[in-house]
C-alpha cells in the first residue's frame, strides 16, 4: 500500500515535470531551455574539475603561470560581476594549443596556448572568450539540449540527485565541446568587451586569431580551432570590432 503511494507520487512528480518541460518546449522561445540551475552548474563544474585534476599536471609557478594569474586578476572580476560563480583558472602542462571552460566556473589553459599568445593582451582575449561561455551559460544550454535529444531530461527532472550520472551518460567532453556559431559569436563579442574594459589592447583578439590561423597553416591545426572554427567572418568581425572601438570609443 505504502509502496504504491510512493510509486504514484513519483509518477506524479515526473509527469508534472514533463508538463513543465513540454510547456517550455512549446513556448514562444525557440531556443533550448536551460534545465540546469546555477547551483547544479556549480556542482557539475566541481565534479568536472576533480576529474580534470586526476588527469592533468598543473603548472603553479613560472612566467606563463604568472602571466595567466595577472590577466585573471584583471579580467575575472568583470565576469563575476555579470554572473557570480566560483571561477578558477588553471594552467595545464601540455603542448596543446587549447583552452576551455566548464559550467559553473572552472577554466583551463594549456601551456601550448600560453606560448603562442605571447602578450597579456592576447591571453586576455582568450580568457574573455572562455569566461563568456560561463557567464552566458552556454555549457548548461548544451547539456540541456543533449538531455532533450537523448530523452534524459525527464529522468533528470524527475530525480534531481542524478545530475552526475546524467552528465556522465551523455559522455560530455568539455575539452572539445562545440558550441553553436551564435554562442561562439556571443563569446567573441562579450569577450572583446572584457578585454577592453580590463584595459588590454583592443587589437589583441584579431591578432591572436590571425596567429592561430598561421599556426594552423604550418604545423597542424591548434586544438582550440577544432572546437572554435576560425572562419573568415570571425576574423573580420574581430578586426572590425577593434577598428570601430578605436574610432568611436564605443563598445559593441
Ligand atoms: Zn568558444
């Protein structure tokens, strides 16, 4: 008897959540609904950073580390003012030219990217881009999208404790997660605002993209470009934003 009641209340919770879900899906907003709360994003980010710590060797001293920490100190407060989560920026000892952000705060830079980005300004242009993925909650949207496509959303909504398992079953790989072109565009544009507001050279994003393009032409494509295709439009927009800012003093 008691067991039946428990079962039916569970069914009731799941079906209410399904109603909420279908209401979100059929709503006038065609974009994917975000099924993760801020605290779930933070929880997921902590879990991912524990996993990352097991697989990676971090650099915690030396010139590249100092440079990254210097840029972090100027730029991350701007991101935190927009979306308050516990940001961490870590440097992975690997020659890969890569950087990525996980939901809820963790950001990773690879030594290979730090060596290619030879100035603080260029490091800031990548950090601004990656921080914006967190601020605009692009990963959470991506996870929500994958959950909906794989019918895991109802399970997740019916049992909030299962976040870790759901995330694991989606085989989410944040190191190579591809965002939509719109989300990438938003990260470039808002990243540019952080770059300038933190006091860095407005040309740095365009110059770093051009450098990436050259590296791709010579010695194998930098890993960052695999999740961040460097289209002509993207480079042109970065150059245009810098030119517009320098001539008008207005941020996009
Ligand atoms: Zn990106």
